[in-house]
């Protein structure tokens, strides 16, 4: 399977939906518009063979609607494989709201979006993502039951970011074990790109273990706060992809591993929280493989968040959440070893496990 990122100038050349390069047999795409609140949103439902499509809602100031559609298609597809490879009875979905979360988000807009989610009658269950948070999910809960990640005081599992970070930490340790022969990160140089809620918690785990952590972010204010809190170094160079570090952890937006960066990367391991880190899964995954760089598939190691919110549906507690998330370590090692044995990219190895589970369920459902 190929999932390719196009720049904004190229997007207009393809057919609106089914011709999008990121369209991958999605089951349903819902365009949501409300004049009064200014809501413009897209809900992408990729696959519901294993269960209802669950995935967060991202609010982002996209350059245009094509870019937003491309993003929701890629993100929803990734959620399908994230749930499948992690063993959850969930399908894959995602939503994007077009707009600046800092200046355009309002309670009315969020609740109106919740009404659109409710109109799907449970086929799509939303959660938080970039630009939305637990209070937003609490607002959505006022108009629909099809939301997760609500406050613990309301009976939810709370903010999934800390659990996402723990899963990335487990996946990173497994990748280190595979590459370096030990999962101890003490003394390892690790560049964390993006220090939002997940990135900051990851920095906390890494510095406590004694890693040499370098941080990069578009917000200078965040950099200063996180650096002072955890003792991490602020990246001062001009091209972080060329930085000679042991591990590169992309924790911001996706597609940072692309035509321009893939041959610059000096890290020996890539393990981060960002979704869709490979701009082109086949091409860039193969280049990393040929260069001997271990790539921990993002949709596997960042699955802690979906494990956390799934607890609200499956009714298990914090101990089970952390046990399931810790198991990302074992699954990552299994996939890295499979990729080595069968001479395929790590992304292909992870996808093969996920697609096999989906196909098995499809056959069982059709009997």
C-alpha cells in the first residue's frame, strides 16, 4: 500500500475524493458545515470490520480544504491499523476541524461538531487530538454518547497523552534493544521533535532514565519551560535531520521523513509519537531499511492513547490500560524481528499483522 503526501499546489490536480492519493477504500467521508458557529469539518471512516471507527478530532489551520481532506484520509487509515495491530475491537476513523484552535474554537462550535458525530449513530466515536482536549470531549459528551477521553470525574479515562507517551517510550526501548542490543537508554542521545503533551511526557521518561535529550519545537516558550523543567537541551542547529544522534523521536505533525530529509537522517533509530511519519510508506520505508536505520512503526508505538480511550468502551481500569500499553514493547520487538527475517520494511511487517487480523474477522463475519 502507498500513502503519499502531496503539497498544496498538487492537491487540486486530483479528483476531489476517490481520486485523492490518500484515499484507501475508505467506507465513508462526511463533510460537516454550520454557518452559525463557523464549523467546517471532515470525518473520515476508513474501516469498521473490527468494530466502530474510533479516532481523535484534530483542529488545525489547514492551508486549504484539499490539505484537510488529505490529512483526514491518512489519519483515519492509520487508526484502522493502529487498532488492529494492537488487538483492539475497533475500526479506524478520524476527524479534522478546519480552523485555528487558539482563536476560532468555541463551545458552540465543538458542540455542533458533536451533533454531527451523533448523526452517525455510533459508527464513528471521537476523542481528542491536536487542537482539542479533554474539556472539549466533555462538551461533546453533552450532545452525544459517541465520544471517549472525557474527564475521569465524568467516568472517563481522562487525557490519553500520558499513556500515548508511555507507549512510545516502550516502543523506543524495544527498538533500542533491537538495534543496540540493550533497551537501556541511559547515555543515549535522543532528539525529540515536538514537545506538546505527549512529547513533554516522553521527555520526562527519557531524562529520568538518564538519556541525553535534545528538544525542538516551533514554540520558543515551550522549549524554555520544558528545558528548565527536565534539564533537556534546546536544539540550536539549523538542520535537525542531519544531527548525529542515536534516536530521532518525531512527536509533532507527520511526514517529516520525506524526499528532502530521508537521506539526511543520521539517527540509528526512529521512534516517535507523530502519526504518518513516512511521507511515502514504501519508498521512504525502504530507504531507511537500506540505510540500516531502525524505524519503529508509528501506528504501533503511539497506540497507548487509543488503548486508554478504549477502556471507556471495554470497561477496564488503569492497571489494564498500562499493562496493554507496556505490551507495545513486545509487539514492537516481534515486528522488528519479523521484518529482519522476512526481508521487508518494518512498516510492511506491522501492516501484515494488522491486515491479517482484519481479513480474518471479515471472513468470520461473512460465514
